[in-house]
């Protein structure tokens, strides 16, 4: 006897070389999504591309609601997107706010309301670049000052 899936509304998640791929299917519809970059970082934009298809009947053309929130948060970012004319997918850009486990949810209505979700890890942001620019700038200014000083000393000694 086949075992029933305990979470039929949960998408499978695969980490590819350039994006996280989500896949979900039921008897009527399918949802495929990609999240770029494949290693999301808190505070940096996350591009979401979603494709909703129907196994039978007319193609789905309605809006898709996308929610992004940290696992312990009660609220997060939410956006409703419509598909651009002639485009095969819905697109949105969201920004994870906190590192740790994050949940993304996709809501849409075909024959009934559907809510699909998946969880993934968001990394901590690295050191910002501006301190490196300050250190390199100070090092360059110091080297330039010592170079000018050496040239002026030689010209003063030669005179």
C-alpha cells in the first residue's frame, strides 16, 4: 500500500548551480519556481520566477501571491504579481530580512485556492565593502606621501 505524503502543500527544493528550484504538483496543477541567487543572504534581493500550469483545461493566467518570512516571524513581505502579456512566468523581487530558516509561500486560485510553501536557509551578510575601500585608500595615500617625501629629500640633498 502506498504511503500518503504528509505535507501535500510543500514544494520540493533543489539547490542548482545558479538558483534554488522549487517544484510542486497535485492532480490538477503544477508550480515551478526558481529563486536567484542559490545562496540567499539577508538584506540582499532575491529574484523569484514562478510558473503555474494546469494539467487539463485552460492555462492559468491569474495573479500569484508570494509571501516571504522568517520561520519565527508572524509577518513578512507579501506581493501579488500578475503575468506580463506574452511572458510564460510571474516575476517578483523580495529581500529576506533575517538570516536563518525562511519560508516562501505561493498562493493562487485555479479550481480552488492553493497555497504552496517551501523553506530554505538565508545566510548572514558578509563584511561590507566600504571598510576595505577605506583601508586601501589610506594605504595608497600613505605610500604616495612616502614616495613624495623620498623624492623631495633626494632633490634637497642633491642641491
